[in-house]
C-alpha cells in the first residue's frame, strides 16, 4: 500500500470503539516485532474521526475504484 491509498477497516475488533467500515488514508508503514513475528503496521488517518491510528495490515483492505 502506498501513501495516500484509501482503505476500509475490515476488523470489528481492531479498536474501541469499533472503526469497522470506516475509511482511512494511508500515511505510512512501520515494521514492528511482536511475540509471533515481524508485523507490518500501517499508519492511517481515519476519515470519520479525523484522528491518526495504527492498523495491522490484515485489519484493512484497499478500496478499489
């Protein structure tokens, strides 16, 4: 995913309150080491809340135009 890509939150459990179905704009990516492995974390700005959040790559899906 490139910076500026529009994505939709596909995970109901990624944040509280849930951001499921919200649209985000990708601002960047970070590699983080977790207990299981190295995960790609996507930094995005939620269009609905106007706030910046971190998402695992498997919690969002690119919106096709």
